[in-house]
C-alpha cells in the first residue's frame, strides 16, 4: 500500500499522459494487492458442472482472486471459452472434460488435478440434471438412475478420491444441492430424491471429518436461471428443450454464485439462497400442508413458454 501511495504522489507532479499511466499502474497494484489478500489466492479449486449455469458463474466470481481453477464438465468447447474468460481476470485455469457419472473418470479428474497443481484446496460438487414429469407419466425409469448418478453419486465419487488431498490442505468441500433437497416438489420426484441423498451424505460426512479440518458447505439454491431447465428429462427420457415461462422470476446464476462464494469463504454449514426456502424449511415442521401447497403452486406457474 505504501508503494501505491508513492505512485499516486508521483503522478500528481507529472504531465497528464504520464500521470494517467502512473494512476493506472497504481490501480493495477491495488487490484494485485487485493487478490493476494484474498482467501482463494493461488488455491486449487475443482468445479464440476462448470460449463454453464451456477458452475460457470462461480468460476467467474472466483477468478479475480487469482485461484487455480480446474473446470470439469462434458462440453470441452464451453469449458475452453470459460477458461479464457477466467484467465482474462487473473485466474489460472485447466480444462478437464469429465463424465461425472463414471467413477473412474472422477478418479482421473482428481489424479490429473494433483499431477497438474500438486494439491487440492476446494472441491465444488456442482454437476446436476433435473426432470419435469410425474411418476405416473414416466415411461423410461432409467432417468431415475441417471439423475441419481449425476446429482448424487458424482459427488460421492469425486469426494472419495479428493479426500486425502483435502485433509492434507485442510480444505473445503462444497455440495450444490437444492431447496428440493429440503422438501418435496411435484414433477421432480427423481430430482428431489437425488438432492435429499446429497443432503444426507454431506451432513453425515461433515461429522466424520469434524476433527480433520475439512469443512462441508451445503448449498440449497431456489429456482435459478440455468440451462438445467431446458435439459431436464421429460416422461420419455428426452430433453424438455424449453425454459419455464416464469424464469424471469428466478434468481440469476451470477447472484447465486456471489452468495456461494461468500459461504465458501466463511466455511458456512448451509446456505439457503431464498427466504422462501429458508422459512419453508422451518414452517414445514408445523405446517407441512402449507409448504406442499407452495411447492404445487410454484410448479403450476412454470408452464412452458410454448404452451
């Protein structure tokens, strides 16, 4: 900071072009100083499901702190685009295309991270997929298996293989679940089941790691603007291909990412991103039918744009 003050003092005595140059240099010095003081400066962070939505927004929110980002998802081109954007604002990035439903692929993701950067400080289990159909309508039950693998088992696989390295760094595990993991939602039976599984798994793991210095932060977003809605499974196991008509009322991925970043920094146990989700969790204990009615109403309001 003394160097910055000296630069500004010198700039005051110079001609306008020279002063502008020195002020810009001072600004850059300040930004570098801020990054060096940040919690995630040079920390090695894996984000699964990083190619879009919350994962992409979180990577961009982290990038100014100059971390070492490992961006994992299936779509390599989207990851490369994101990596370039993150590097423009200070991050070091590594793209590792990964199918998180494959246990061996998750193991390789962790191995390649250690081979590349020599450590692991944060694992963000963010990969997810959803559905929009009642159980009675569903004709392809394999969607339940796939949803469980993407949303729940991927987190089990990645966390299992990351654990020795996270214990060494006294790192952080972030599990992006959902408010649907705190209650039920009609037309989302498989999705809710997978998010309830995430909640139970990571709550239990937190107790196991209590003395290891590894924190578990569970995120329960409410409805968020994301491609997850378009890529949800319908009753036949096909992609819905449409966004809900009321998506303009959803939280943006960017604002959700800022909340997640803050929770990560504080090693917060649980983040529920909306007051509806926060109070609904508490009210459900005494007035479960009221919360059921709110969930039903929310689903009715999301009729497709094309309907």
